[in-house]
C-alpha cells in the first residue's frame, strides 16, 4: 500500500527524483560514544573507557534527497531559558516541526522550479507504522554510518583536548562526522535500498513487516 501511494503521488504531481526527500531525526548523548574500541593491558578480559556520563539529549533533524544531496541539518538543544534553536526537552515537537518546514522550504524552493516536492506544493507521505527500519533510508543506511563517525570524532576530541563533548562544543565535533557520512554515494544508497528511487517494490522484504510468530507459551505441555 505504501508503494502504491508513493507511485501514484509521484505520477499525479509529476515529481522528479531530485525533488524527492526523506527526513528523520537522530538523537545524540554527547557523554556516550555510540561505538568504541578500548586498548588495555594484555590478559585483562574487560577494558573500560571513561566517559563524561552526560546524557542530555541533542536531536539532529536530517533531510536527504534522491539525487544524492542533503540540506543543512536542524540541531535541537535542550534548554529552558532560550527560545531560538532550543527546546525544553531537546527533541522535535509541533512548534519546531513548523520551524523545520520553513527551514526545508528555504533550502529547496529554488531547486524546485515548476515541480512539486515530495515532502505551499510540498506533499508529505508518512512511512508505515513501525516500519522505518525498512522504509526510511536514513534509518537503513545513513544513521549507522553517522553514529560511527560521530563516536570517532568524539573520542578523538576528548583525547586530544582533555575536554568532554557538551552542547557548547557539540557542533564542532558533529560537523566532520556529518560531512563524512552524508556523501552522494551513501545518500543514493539510502533511497535505492528502500525502493524509493529508483522505484522498486521488490527492494523491501515484506515478510519482515509481518507480526512475529509466537514461539513460546505459558500453558502446560502434555508429555
């Protein structure tokens, strides 16, 4: 049904592939590396890496295009006393959603020309419930790569400066990771693997969306 709606929308509004976008948010806790390797003394089974323990959430709203490009991310910090660029809990809400729509329009309207954009003439298609791990290209391809690069940048920053990553220096640490992850190759792969562009209904295994089969029971079993 998702692919039926996607195909009909693209055809009805004559949307070119360079006006098809995908957007999602990724959360970061600066005090916690997503993945890391620790070198320690030989023979010791468990090695521990010191972390700041800062669990304040920073949300990054990310948008990619089927032509391999992306628009600048919208970064949301948690803050009580600041209005612009901050949100009390550090994640997207309705008000910031409107801000993102304006941000999106600002960076895509010149490229649009006479075409409508799949995302005034912006068509939004929602992914099936509980299926973004299959349908959302950012989830399928980009986020894993981004988190790996961010972890590396964070560890390098802390080891080289002796400082911990916090909201004040987050952007300087995040930026190189973003640039490394959001390459045209990775972005195009995100759309291809989810069957959005090139359009391909067979790209996703629909059996992965079926409810799991019960494999255990609390009922007594007769010998």
